């Protein structure tokens, strides 16, 4: 299938978009992107696995072609609710889930909340904890409100062309080929009435609300995951090695795969290796 179908569903009053790659009679596979990204960053993985699965890739709230939340409601719990609604609407029973970065955190939280609903779980550089001691609640509240004020005054970056946006992406990840960067930019920006292109994501997602899950909450969810789990990590990622950090011990049926020469965006940096690992883990041949 060359291009997916654009579909929409509703969650908490928001109209949320997802790409449906077809093959509806095959086992379901959900691909969840990371923060400030979009569902079409999975295209190479989706095309390769579509002959074996009914592949669905959502745009998380405030990303891609999904609506932005009012009041900056972008918590992990909100995203888990949205995933629950998508899986119900699209009838993705016993789905396998692959998540990258923040999308991996959403996938793990969903699998820990509903362990009986996930057949397999793969997480690309999305298993991490912050052990920093929380500030007093008044400091957290004050810091959050100041963040919201700054975001409200922020002027989003504008580009004259999609190619200009692609160059910005290449500057953030030197491993991207020009073709990869252009593809990501093409689906990651929207042209406005003034003719300029701006990122599709909502900048309010950058705010750190004072009602986040604690490390113990994450560990509690991870420990409930029943399905086979594959945790991938890039050797050059800015995130810590989950195994070295002792996080692997919190999963019942997890294995670890370290991808040499890859940064945070493993599926862009080392596509062939990541795809081969996913094929083996999901039980499909090349």
C-alpha cells in the first residue's frame, strides 16, 4: 500500500487523526510516535510490516493532523485515554504496539493498565525515569504557570518552504538523509494563510504540569505488563541505557536490544536493523 487512508475518531471532545494502512483482516499493529512528531514518521516501518499486519498509526493529541487540546491537557493519562478510544473504534483487539520515545511511554502505560489487551510491546528509546527530587508544590505550580505564560507569548517558527523546514530537521539529527528529512517535514508542517509553513504540533505540550506520574507510578505500570516486551536503545541516545539504569528488572517478560551507532530516533538512524529486530520479535519473515 503506497499511502495510508486518513481516518478520524473522537476522544474527550477532540477530533484525532490516524493513518490506516489497511489489511484489516490481519492482526492489528499500532505505531505510536514520540513528542513533537507525527504518525507519518513511521512510513518505512508501516510499509514493510503492512503485508503481515493491520497497521494503524495515530497522531497523538496536539500533533500532526489531530486537534490541539484546550487548556494544555497533554498528560500521559490523556494520551492513554485517547489510545483506548482508538483501539475500541478501530476494533484493534489484542494489538501489538510499537512506540517511540514519549509514544513508548504511552504504550507502556496502556499495556500496564490493560495488560490483557496487548499481545506484544516494542519500545524504541522510550523507557526512562527521572529520579530528581520534586520541588515543593508551590514551586511546581509557579514554574508551570510561568511556562504557560511564556508559551502564550511564543511566536512559532515559520518557514518559507518545506525544504527550509527539512533543513531544520537535518540540523537536529545529522543522520537523516535529505529524503528522510523532506518526508518528515512535508508531513510535519502546515501552510498558513500568510503562505508560511509552521510545525503542526502544539507548543503547550512543552509545559510540565505539576500533576505528573511519579517514578513509582511508572514502575507499577511496567510491572503489570504481561506480554513479551522488547526495549530498544540507541548507543548514542541522550537517554540513559535502561538496562544499566536497572529498569529492565521492572518488566516480567522484557528483553533488551542495543542498536550501535543510533541516537534517539532509532528507526531513522538504523532502519534496517530496527526493522529486522521488529520482524523477529513480531514473528514475521522478511
